[in-house]
């Protein structure tokens, strides 16, 4: 009997410990605890502010060029901000003659918000920026969208809803297939607990605190309705989102598509003399009007 009670006590303590570790991790992922105030003015960027449907002020960093009929909209990854897009922006600047609009997602960077949206409610904010550009430049203006990590998910989700206008093509860089698996993978690295333990706990906490079910945040179901040409980029060395995610997204995507798994840590580090480095420029030439 004593052995049984001891085993039961140990089991209960282990369960309680696992729950607390997962709960603390989930709260860290869900809620913003740092506000970044980098306005990118040193790049010649103008700060643009829009209010979304929740009354939150969104921030974009706009670099406007002369004699162009296109804008590249860039979205950063999870727990990042627009400043993390600078190296990718310089890569595209050398290739494209277009305006650059670098966005801070809700609860990231200079944008308002406390609860992170993981690329899902962010779709409404992206629709707002899309409308802003068309109102500013007219309905013949061309738009290219680049997203890194969570930013790529935001774009793919919005495209799957059919809510993007005048977007010639999408550059998805390191997107995850679904939020629950992404967070469980991060938890396994940080708190050393397997997904079968953390997933149900995370779902319960997020549902109780936001009313959203993490299981519904699945980009795979959105790309099956995507009609915009998309190149899926992923580094083999991506430590945040495993490369296997890109194959699921690419295989389920309904639009014209290109799969581009790169050897370097980042696509913009490619040796431009390598033949395979031409995949992205050729995709853009083919699909930008």
C-alpha cells in the first residue's frame, strides 16, 4: 500500500510539474512582455499607422521609391519585429524596383497589442494594409508579399481566404504547417516535454484565455484554397521551424508553386554565382506583372 501511495504521489507531482512548465511556457508565447521602439528611420523609412477593427494601432515602415508601380510588403517572424527583415529587404532592393513596406504585427514591434495572434487574427490586419496600398496607389498597383515564419503564415492564411487583392505572388520563407505543432516543437526544445503532454495543456490554456482553439490554426487547410503563385522557401538549417513543414505546405498548396529548400541559413546568403540561386529571381520575373 505504501509503495502504491508513493507511486501515486510521484505521478501526481510529475503531472503538476508538467502542467506548470507548459502553462508558464504557453503564457510566454501568448503574451508580449517587451515593447520595441525601432522606427527604422535610419533606413529612410516613414512610419505609417493604421487602426484595426479592435482599435489597436498598427505600425508599418514605408520606404517609397520613385517611378514604380509596385510595393513589396514584408512580414516578420514570431517574437520578432520589422527590424528583423532588413537583410531580406536589402536582397530584394537589389532585385526589384518597388516600394518597401515592412510591417510590425500586432503585439510585436511598434504595433499595439498584448496577445499574440500567431498569424491567424493577423489576417484582418494584413487585409487592412492591402486596402491601404490600393487606396494610396489605385487598383492597378502591383503587390508582392514576403513573409518570414509567422509572417508567411499570415500571408498564406489570408490568401486562402481569398482576401488579398492585386497580389502578384507570395514569397513564403520558413512557414510552419500549424500553430499547435509549432508551439509543441518549441516547448520540446525549451522545457523538454513531449508534444503528447504539452499539446492538450496548451490548447486548454489558449482556449480559456482567448476563446481560440489552437487546433483550428492550421495553414494546411488554407493553402488548399490559395490561388496566388507562391514560392516556398525553407532553410535546411532552420532551428525554429523544421524543414519538414515546407513539404506539407507545398504539397497541399493549390496555386502555381515552387519549392526552394536552401543550403544556407538564409536565402539572402546564397552565392549568386550558384545556378540554384537563380530559382527565386526567375520565379519573381515570371510572376510579377
